[in-house]
C-alpha cells in the first residue's frame, strides 16, 4: 500500500533506513498537505457567485 509519507520520502530520494525515521511526517502534517490541495481545488471550481471564507479559530 502506497502512503503519502512513503511517496514524499521516495520523492526526496531517501534510501538510507536511518534517515527514513528522521523524515517521518506526523499525521497532522500529512492531513494539512492534503487539505491544502483540496482547498485549491475547491476555490478553482467555485462559481463566481460563491465565496470561501476560512476564519482563524
């Protein structure tokens, strides 16, 4: 099974198992990266009459 973390590590060219443990991305960071991609998709596909607002909580 391919996961986002393993894909990111493979894209960085990490082959040494010692460095793999150092580059592990926490689940929160993975979710954040996926969320950013979805927000960009959402904003690109919205009709001009709609507006997206993300207030800081």
